[in-house]
C-alpha cells in the first residue's frame, strides 16, 4: 500500500513539475526543471537495475508512469534540457516499455504531443 501511495505522489509531482517546465520561463522554469529531474532520480533509484519497476514483469507502476514518456520530448525541447543526461536508466526503461506492443500502440506520438502543447501555449497566451 505504501508503494502505491508513493507512486501516486510521484505521478502528481511529475505532472505538476512537467507542466511548469512548459508553462514558465526564466528562474521559475529552471526551478521546475531541477525539481522534475529530482523526481525522476527518485524513480530511477527505485528502478535500480531491474527491467521494470516490479522486477522482471511489467506491472502497475510501469503502467502508471509510461504515459509521461510521450511528454518527455516536449519537456526537453521547451525546457532546453535532456532527461537522459541525469536519468539514463529511466530512458532505457521507457524504451524497453515502448517495445511492448500494448504500450507502443497506446501512447501518443511524442511529436504530436509537442505540437499539441505548442497549440495550447498559443491559445493560452504563454
């Protein structure tokens, strides 16, 4: 139960800090990027050297977190940073998850998410 609770908190943190990466500029954006990477490092530490968060099996935590991978390109492009530089195991995990047909067919394309964010920023005047 504790792992589920912590996962929910981390997912909320990823969402909130990721949103601040693409909606802010300057010092506020820098703080958001730093916080985003800190959260990703916590996840990377939990992942360790396992293929998936639950070990050898794709499980609940993987299902909850993998949709954020579709947003990584946008966070990196709009925030001018690379997640892989600080969290290479997270990127390896995401690529491994994307090799699963059920994941690959379900997640939106990263470029389409980026284009969506650009349109949203335009409509919101950001």
